[in-house]
């Protein structure tokens, strides 16, 4: 009888442990948003628009990938002419 109670207790504890664990989907959502964002919309929408608020990180990553850098926001375009040229070409394509 005590074996049954012990096993039942372990089953109940396991159920609580598995059902109470929350997966962190924020990284997965960011990864899926990256492929869904429109780079041109990222460049042309105002920073306070709903689109930009919802896609801020995904836009940053998509623009960075497009011009071949880790984070375009941290690049000094005045001193890095090649990246600046790639950014300008992207902006021209989005007009």
C-alpha cells in the first residue's frame, strides 16, 4: 500500500513540475519574426509605429544581415565607408 502511495505522490509531483514549467518562446518568436519582417518597411516606418514597436529586434537583425554586419546600429557609418555604401544601396532599393 505504501508503494502505491509513494508512486502516486511521485506522479502528482511530476505532473505539477511538467505543467508548471513555462517555455521561453521569446527567442523562438524573435527568430521566426526575422524571416517575416520587410526590410524596406523597417527602414521607412517611423520608430514609434506599431510595426516598428512589434518588430524592433527583428528589423535590426534583418537590416544587419542584409548589409553584412552584426548590428548595424553600432556601426559608425562615417568611418566605415564600405558598410555605409551597402546601407545606402539598401536604402535606394527601398525607395
